[in-house]
């Protein structure tokens, strides 16, 4: 699992450097994100501009991160491809998560 993360202001921007967020990488992704949240990073932006595909395991990992943050912070998503957006809309997660077209838009929200 390739993740790149950096702090921008009060946000931890996590760039998912995988083409697929699926069962193969979901467990490692969830574990790494849980560690980062437990270290005090509660305002997270997922830059998904490299992700072309997300399955139920990947979506479950994103939801797990969202729940782990809880009321302590927020989770924003940016750069979602058409395929990822289709899954988010199909599961109605687009109504739960804040989704932005660009990283800049997510940072100022």
C-alpha cells in the first residue's frame, strides 16, 4: 500500500498512490489510517486522484476511518474518479462524506 501524507495547516492530506482501493490493500490502509488518527490527526483529506477503482472492502475501510475520527474531526475526499464517484453515489456515501473536485477546494472548506 502506497500512501503519502503531509500536514497542510490543520489538515493531514493523505494521497492514496494506488490505482485500486480493494480487498488487497484495504486492511493495511485501515491500519495505517487508524495509527495516524490515534497520533492526533483528526482533520483528514483523502486525495484519491490516483484511485480508479474502489470495491466494498475499500469503501468499508474509508467508512471505518470516518467512524474512527467520529466527532473529533472531519474527513474530506478530493480528486475522486468517475468510477469511485459512481460507487460513492450508489452507496449514498456522497451524502455522508464531503467530496471536493480538488485538493485546494478541500483545504479551504
